[in-house]
């Protein structure tokens, strides 16, 4: 018997009030994921708000930010939009790596693909940084990192990266080894934030400059 159909008048009235306040009929305690999803969709229609899947991050324009969101969460949202009319939630969850799903190679990057490509660029810049940089090269590198921190397309990542540099972790650029170590530690700070393992910075050279000692990188 559906939970709203009860022979007890007081309980019926209570359930009507619940429905009036929440905009959603009371749900059985053992609702299937499909029932829960349908109920959420009905509530979204009533409240005019869109329930964004976990991990979808809004941009500063209030619209979902693709480069701040994992492909899995993005695809889930897109799937939902084909079944319910779109309105936007005002909440902004932190950027998270929530999925191992990959966007097809010719699609805009998600937060993870963008991150991997960006770290490849940053570590490669460090790998080709001079052992004895001129004062101008050092200034250029500091400026590049500041601008990178302003322009990085995942704004929550960019905000945290700028904050990291501002709070006692200014880029160290006086020579290649120092710059490489700084980059490795900056990357590890993000790894820790995302709950990933730290990379052993003593192996940075092999990973990003010389190739592994077993010769597999040619
Ligand atoms: C500046 C910046 C800030 C970011 N902030 C966020 C954020 O706030 N939230 C979010 O969800 N994502 C963020 N990202 C993306 C995130 O760091 C990852 O790139 C993404 O989650 C994909 O992770 P991955 O496990 O594939 O490997 P990645 O972390 O992208 O690493 C790529 C490769 O680099 C090597 N590596 C790993 N750690 C290190 C290290 N410490 N030093 C040297 N090499 C290393 C490994 O071989 C690894 O396979 C950020 C990226 C950048 C560039």
C-alpha cells in the first residue's frame, strides 16, 4: 500500500502537511534509487531549483563549470537535463575528482583531463628550466605562475593555487632543481587535498626529465 494511503485520518493529515511543506509526497523508507530520483525531480519542479549531481561545480557566472567538474558528474547532469527542465542551484560544492570516466578525446576537458595536461605543461617547464637562470628568467617565471593562477580555467583550483603561493609557498626559481622541487610540492599539496597519494619528489627527475632508470621511456 502506498505510504500516503492510510486508514488513520490523523496520519493522513500529517502526510498531507509533509507533502505541502516539502513539495514531495512522503517516500517509503525502502525507496529504490529510481523512486528517490523521481521524487527529487518532482521536488525540483515544485521549488524551481535544480538538484545538481554531486561534484558539479558552478562557475562565477552561476552556470555549471565544465573545467571545474569531473566528466562523470557532468555526464550525469547532462543526462538529467534531458529528462527535467533546467534551473540552477546556488550551492557551490568543492571541485572533486569524483569519477574515473574519461571524456572522449575530442570533447572539452573535464577537471581531471585539464589538470593532467596542465601538470604536464608545468612540470615540463620546470624540466627545461635553466640550471642557472638569469634574473629576467626568474622574474618571468614568477610572473607566469601568478598569471597561470589567475587564468587557470577551473576557478576553484586557481583560487586554491594562488592561496597556496601567497601563504608561505612563493615559487622558488633560483635554479632548476629548486624549481622542480617547488613544483613537485605544489602538486603534492593538491594531491593531499584530493585525498591522493603524495608523489616521491626524489623521483621527479626520472618522471619529468630523464625518464625512468629501467629504460622504458627510451
Ligand atoms: C594548479 C592546479 C590545481 C588543481 N586543483 C584542483 C582542485 O582543486 N580540485 C580538483 O579536483 N582538481 C584539481 N586539479 C587537477 C588535479 O590536480 C589532477 O590533475 C586531476 O585530478 C587528475 O589527476 P591524476 O590522478 O590523473 O594525475 P595528476 O595529479 O594530474 O598527475 C599527473 C601525473 O603527474 C605525476 N605526479 C603526481 N603527483 C606529482 C607530484 N607531486 N610531482 C610530480 N609529478 C607528480 C604522476 O605521474 C601523475 O600520473 C588541479 C590541477 C592544477 C594544475
